[in-house]
């Protein structure tokens, strides 16, 4: 039976272990989980399925090959979920019907468990004329707000919140607003933002030329390219976004340059994809392949690496045939190109075990050597699959072989493609593997350096309590086991805090030479770095051939800290580097940072304290009674459940649904204050009500204010408003009273009156009877 740290066991139990409807474990051991996945993927083989199942099982055994989390949690379960991590959605048409059709597609995709990427450059800028209706366009950012609200509402499969990437071209007229969007606290928090940077723009920045912002052939503005570049840099310097994507380089080096154009990526950025492109990920764990670790003769077992890559390509190719897809367009894209994203994890640990300092010359050389071998074996394996099963449907030999990336392959690999074709259009990518690497006994994540030798991670337990778990790095534990618990760590043990930004970039550039798609990597920079030096990081990334660049500088807007243990005395300290932004935390972009939320609800005691509030909404003849019950957890009183009752039967179904959903959220623990925010943001298209001298946009918003008031009264939320919270006053009975005038849904004026069961507007004459 596989031995691993308790936190790895918990990650398996929480995320990847198959359980029945009642929560009973179907997978009794981790080997059962691997066997389940191996059996499911071997079922796609036309022959020798039993042999392939054993081969697939052995590849995963001892954490040597790690399929992405969606595959581990979904394969062989019979559930209607996708095994693809992320998607890029279709091009958004510049008309209202098309925009909201794509919003629906996004919701359907996220519901199945996929993160999504969108390019909003296709939407006309704010203020542009909308022909046919005589109005001005609201601009891409207004629709991004709609997507953001949708994402906050949709819960991804496995009870994880969704994540999205939004891109915009550097010449779009609204690019300056896009760059500054996250300066507004709380806005677009479900998005990662990246600017699509063209070669022409970089040339204009270098030469000091002007840069035109244009849409549909119309020039809206001209400004110095350096001014826009500095604005992008200043924003990411201040609050870690936006990132930059060197989009011309991506398209120039794309093996499918002849049949697709890329202008968006998945949420973490390692997969630039065409419209409806799908993101299929898996990682070879290099930390498990080192022979004679820490010795002079330490080396990677290259023969084993080659065998693992061959098997991994076949397994991942079978995922394409085995998975569900949110939309038919996703399925067509996957089957027509059979794109893979095979990468590595545990690279930093493997370098440490080979006595190479991350960021140094030897580390860069080894990285290039190992990834060159991985790429070579992946391409040869795909050629063999093409000979056996056929090349990908859109394969055109001469066009494919003419690609700049393909021409950089070894001559014998090019000859194999020419002879047999190739099964998978693109094969390599390096994803962030935060959860997977933690599951694999806490090896270093993806291409990243070791974050810290040891830190504490808070685990939220099924009973609502929290338990601190110390997490130490795999290479450190191995070194201590071989050389003694008190042995000093050699100087080739480095972590994210001790590296220079340039060393990060050098490692990313070294890897990018052998990666078909892209790399998800965060370049940590110190808070005290000067702005000019900070800008140089991006210029270095561009000059060294990277396809994108994401930095993280500690700031007051983003991030949360891990508690790190000092290696010398074990005393806790606060890291100077908060957690990286969303794009770099995990192979699925829904990891909740330092606190892992287990999915079992809190147990309900026999008795609970609570309060009941009365709400009288003017549109209803009957009052609504809202009861909130609380539980005491970790010495803090927090909301546990809610009940909403009314004699008005028109409200019965939605109030029952609402109470069940809110209570389910409350019972999961964690920060549930977002429930208030979501309810208060709901606007009734028929108009809200004036209550107590203020406008409340909907009945749901009124309920949200009551819940907010209750949270404040029990001390769960701070009272920032000095005791005034509209509908949620301190009374146990809240009577909102009738206001004679309300907002008209047609003209928007506060001239709507209620007479004889009908709403009538004294301004425009609108009338609606209930």
C-alpha cells in the first residue's frame, strides 16, 4: 500500500477518492483509485485492454505519472463530468443575442467543472454607436461584469467555484479600462486578466512610437506605446494583474498555424487555445525518477522517463475518447486536433536531488535536457499511435511539417511524422500542479521552485473544526531521512523567497524551448523592487522567448499568507510572499489557497440560538418571516441555517429553494459573507421599492439585508455602517411599510404607484396588473 503524508491522504480522500451517494468510500485505497482510472482509460483501446490497464496502472503507481485532477476524480465514476480541466470558449459576437448565448454556453461549461477563457476584444468599445437602436455601446467591461456574476453563482462540479481568464488585444480602444479594471476593489474577482501583446506593440515600445487604439477599422485614440506599456506594468506592479501574453509568438510557433488562430488561453495560461479549444493535462513526476539522490553521481533515470512519456501519451489520447464534453463544439475541437498538454511536476525537487541550484546554469541545462527528451519521446509515441490508430483529422502533412516549432524537432522525429503522420497536433505544456503535487507527497509544483521547506496548512474538518497540518517539501524530507534530521541543508536547496526575478525568467525560458503550448509560472518579485527593475522582468521574458509573463509582488490587494516553518528552529513566521494569484495555485484553478474546505457539512446540534425577522414587501399582501439560527464554532457565533415563511403561496417554491441553498452554504463553514453580497446585488426587472427613504432593488436584496443585519448583530460581520443597514435594522421585527412611489420598469422614473391591484406609472403611462 502506498505510504504518504496525512495531508496527502486527506487530499486524496477529499478530491480524488470515489465515494457513493451516501458518502461511503468505493475506492478503499489509493491503488483502487489508480486501478479505476486505468480500467476506464484502457476501455478506449480496441484490443489488449487488460494488458493496457496494467501498463496504465504501473505508470501511475508511486505517483510517477499524474493525470490531472479532473481525470483522477472523474474517470470510471459514471458521472456526467468532463475530464478536461479548462476550455476556451467561442468568439463572442458583437450583438446582444450572441453575447447572451455565449453567456449560457459559459454557464453550461462551468457547471460541468471546467474553467473557461474568453477574448473580449470582439466587443465594440464603450460609447460606440449601436446601429438600429440609436444607443451607445456599454463596452466589453460591462459584459465582463455579467460573466463575473455568473461565475460567482455557478458552482463547478465537485463543489468548486469556477475561474475564468479574460484577454483583450493591446490595440482595443477599451484596453486602458481593461488594464485598470481590478483597481476597483472586488471587481472581476472571478477573472484572471491578460493583455494580448503583439510584436508590433513591443517594437513600438522599444522605438518610442505612437500606438493606435482601433476597432473595426476605426481609430479611436493614439497614444505613446510606452505610456500604455507603463500603464500595464504599473497595474501589475500594484495588484498583480494583468499578465501579458505574447500572442504573435504563440501563433507563429503553433503547430496548427495553418488551420486556427489563437487569441485566448485557459485560466492559468499554460494552454493558449482556439475557439472551443479544450485543455487536457498530465504531468510526469520527475522527483520520483532520480537515481542516487544528493550524491555526486545523482541523475535522472532517463530510460524510465522515456517509458513513462510513451505510456502517458497513450493514456491522455484515450481520455479524448472517454470524456464527456460540455458542448458539441468542445467535442468537435478535441476530436479534430487531439491536442495534449503533457508536462512535468517535481522539477525543482529533482534539481535539488541532482545538486543543481534552481535558476543556475546547471539547473537550466538539466531542465532543457530533460524536457528535450520528454518532447522527443512524446512526439515519437504520437507517431506510433498515428500508425496504429490514424493521425488527427485536420492533419495536413506539408502544412504541419512547415511549422517553425515542428522544424525545430530532431530530424528522426520529423521523419517519423513524415512517414506515419501524428496522432496529436500538440503534445506538451506545463501546468500548475498545486493540488496534484500535494497529493503526490508534496513534491514541488510544476516548473515552480519549492515555495518553502515547511509550512502549516489549515484543514477545515467535517465537524467544522480546523486542524493545523505541517507540510514539508518532499526533497527536504528525503534529505533528512538520508542524512539525519539535524543535518544542514546544502546551498543547492533554494526556495521562492531566495531567488531573483531573473532566475525565475531564465528557468521559464529554458523550459519554453521544448514546450508546444505554454507554461503556467509565477515570477515572485520582492515588494521593495523598483518599478523600472520590475518592468525589465517583462522585457527579459520577451527577449528570451517566453510566450507570456506573470509576476507576483506582495501587495495589499491580493493574496493570503502561509505560515512557514524556519528550517533551523521550527518556529512559525509569516512568509514575505503571499500565495500567488489564482492562475498559479493549482492544476485546477479552484484551489482555495491555504485553507482546504472539506465537503461534508457541519453537524446540527439539537438546539440552536436564533432570531426571527418580519419583512413587509409592498408588492405582497402578506409579511415574510425570516428565521436565522446560529452555531458556535471556534468560539465564534456564525449563521447555520435560514428559514423563510409567508402565507403568500406565490413565493412558496422559490423561498423553499432559497432556504435550502443558503442553509447548505452556511453548513459548509468558511467565509459565507458572500451570500449577503450576492442577494443584495439582485435587481428586479419590474423595479424595486422605496423603503425607509432608500431604494431596495428587489425582495431578494431585502432578504440579503436582513441576513447581513443578523450577521452583524452576532458579531460574524463587522459593523462598518455605524448601525444603519437599511432593511436589516436591529429590531427582531422589521416592518418596511408601504411607499407610494416606486421605480417604473419602462421609463426608470420613481413614478410607479399601486392602485387596485395594478402598477401604473404617472410619468409614461405604463401599466401592469397582477
